[in-house]
């Protein structure tokens, strides 16, 4: 059937180039299509509009615009947007705030490949 085996398109938003490269490798190794990367929330919003990804992975702590503010802006543009927050340990407050603003789930750094894939597969299926 047409549309079957459509790769899930993902936009990675993280100020750490190391994290973007690591996430891209994990996702591409597991049949996700990384359509773009952004190093802060401002660029993340622009690339969200440009690429219309199925899922956005969003770091919480970034310069220029935090992941929470970028999440709010993306959900305002598209209330159905699927955003997965990625946070360092000790950011529980921000994680709760992100869920309030519509994040679908969160992944804590340092993350394991299985956790990332499990979370994204679950969200892609909704």
C-alpha cells in the first residue's frame, strides 16, 4: 500500500553539536529520517516550519531561546506537533513544565539508544 514504510521525519534541536551528531546517528541507524538540525530554539522554530517534521527532539537548555519557549512557539504554530524534550539530570522542574506545554515525553541525558528509539517509536505511532 502507498504510504507504508514511510520514514518518520525528525528535527533535532540541541545547542551541542556532539549531541546532534549522536542523536542523528542513533535515529538514522534505526530507520528515522533526520530532516534537519538546529542549534537553538529560534532556528528550531524556523526549521520546524521549513521541514514540517513528524517529531522534534528538543534540548531544554539552549542559548537565545530555551527549549521550553521553542516548544510553546511550535505548539502555537501546530497544536498537534510532537515534541520530545531532552534534558540533563536535575532538570525535573523543566521537564514537568514541558509536559504542561504539550511535550509528548522526555529523555534524560545521558541517554541510551534503546530509550531514544522506544520513545520516538511510541510517539510516531500516535
